[in-house]
């Protein structure tokens, strides 16, 4: 299903959530052909947590309607952040890979959020994922979340009509799929290598330790 502005404005339609559910496929480990290109930011810049000079760079591609992504951000990432990111050993680059119009709308709103509110909004969207992904009409739930981040009714509507924001998020997704083989979420690179291991605290800790 193409993700375009008309579909974003028709949020009350089907979510396509099934595309983001299920078991993640096995991906053959491989290095990106050009790591410097992998690190190149998208049109709207990079969203990251941690120090730029950290020895390990974790790149995560996620979809806001992906339950696996929500689980990772709520149960795994806090420990990884405490153990590696907050101590300067690693940084996380968080990149958008929307599976469906609702995921796209959520990412657009996060991108339109006031300075410093991108990750807080992502956190709330993941915590309340089942509310807005399963709702017949997700707009009221998304509006309430957006208000917490400082949106007005006018800025909320303007964001979802912003073709530049839509195109920018789509550019990140298309490049990831075309150039790096991203086809599921969450999808990780650790220092340029596709991480196909166990997405647990233990599994990711082992991979991060090996990359240092």
C-alpha cells in the first residue's frame, strides 16, 4: 500500500499492522558496502542518543506500529542506554522505517515536535502503541499525545499535511530498503555490521562488547 499524503489524512482506514507483526526473518550478516554512506543523515538530519565520539554506533530502523520495536524501546533499550550510551561507550541513531500510514503519521508528528521533544514523543507513542494502532479512528489519541509535546490543533493538522516531512521520512525508508536490505523492524547495524543476533539485553550487550 503506497504511503502518500492522502493516506496519511485518511488515518481512520486500515493500519496494515500485520506487516509489522510476526517473527523477524533471518538476515545473513554482512557489512555495508560503504560505512560512510550508512552514516549519512537523511534529509531532516539524524536523531540520536549518546556522544558523537562513542566507539560503537548502533543504528536502529524502526516502525512505530511494530510491536517488537515497542518492546525493545520499553524493556531492552533502557538497560542498553544505562550500560553503554550514558557511559559514552555507544550511541544510538534512530531511523524511521514506517510500514503503514499510521506509522508514517506518528513519525511525521515526532519530526514536527518542538526541539527536544522528538524522543519523548517517540517514547509515549510506543507506550500507547496499542491505543492508537488499534483504534478505529486514531486521530483523537494522536492529538492527545501531540498536545503533551506542545502541539496545537493547527500545528497538528499542518504537520500531517506537510509534504516535505512526508517525503523526508520516505527517503530514509527507501534508502534503507534499497541500499542496506532493511526489510523488517527493528533492524540494527552495529558499527556497520548488520546485527542478526538475539534482540535481548544479553544478545545486544555481547555484540556491543565485541565491537569495542
